[in-house]
C-alpha cells in the first residue's frame, strides 16, 4: 500500500562523478557529486551556486567528468564533506564541511592531464570524459526564495576514455554492462549495480543507431589532431 510521504531528499540513485576543474590560481579542484544525467554525448549536472566547482565552470567553461567504480569508493569517501571554497560557505559549514586545497592528495588519486580541456582526469577512474559548458540555467527561477541557489549546466562531451577491463571483448566502443560496476549514490549511501534481472527489448537496438552529431564531431576533431 502506498502512503503519502515527504522525504527531505529525492535521491533514488544516480552515478557518482568526480568533477575535475581548474582553480583561478591554476591548482586543481576535484569534487564528488551525483546530480547528473546523459542524453547522447551531452549531459546535465546540478550544483550549488556557491560551490568551487560552479565558480570554476563559470570561469573556464570546461571540466573532466570522472566516473569511479566500486573499487574507488574509499577514495571518493575521503572527499566527503570537503570543499575547495575558502571561506567555507555557510550552508556547507552547517553540514560539517572543511576547506581542502589539494583534493587529489586527500583522496589518494592520481592526476592525468586532459587532452582537450585544461582540467585533470583521474587515472584510477575507469571512465573519463572531457567536457565543455554549452549553456547554464538557474533552478527555481520563478521562486524568489530559492532563486540563485542551484545552477544547472549543459555539458558537451569532447573526448571519452574507457578502461579496457570494462569493454566488450573485441569492441573498443562498447561498454560491457556486466563488467562495469559504477559507484551509485542512493539517499546518501554508496551502492552499485547488481546482476541483470531480465533481458531488455531495447537491448535489441544496435547502439550505433543512437549516434549523435556531437560524437561524430568529436571523432573528427580527434582524427584531425592526430594528423597534425
């Protein structure tokens, strides 16, 4: 039986992402978040307007989306309640956040230079995606009490790097969902995907039919760069 309920959060489960951005003093910021969804080679993320990542994205318009697997959960957890903002915003102080300048060292993670963006990839993450900001929107713009507190970014993916261990055998452009165990955040706790529960009719559709112009343009850009 369903009952009427008023949860404080509606976090039913989304992938954890470590967003790499460049600070104004050329140091590197790394922030965990999971308010994200993808459509083609674009995605939308939601961030506090007062976070360091938001400030960096507004200024540089570029980032790396690093997706950790279950194997990186301890490193991700070491970043919990840390911020690159100094002073720490009041809302984060209330939740027990502290300022940390070197997020990579705190997490025990390894930097890799981005190839199309000025931001760092995380070597340990099986999925790394370099992205640029296409558009920025405020959330709750029609509510004067909430306006200006949350920002959503539309990001366009420019380059994707995948660890070979999560690929389908002999297919470098297809992730094997049986091998890929993403870190999932559900109601503030870490989970991952379980075993396949049923075959999918959608799975009968060849992935190439979902190809987008963004992907084609990224491929051409990569090919041109390798010819230079």
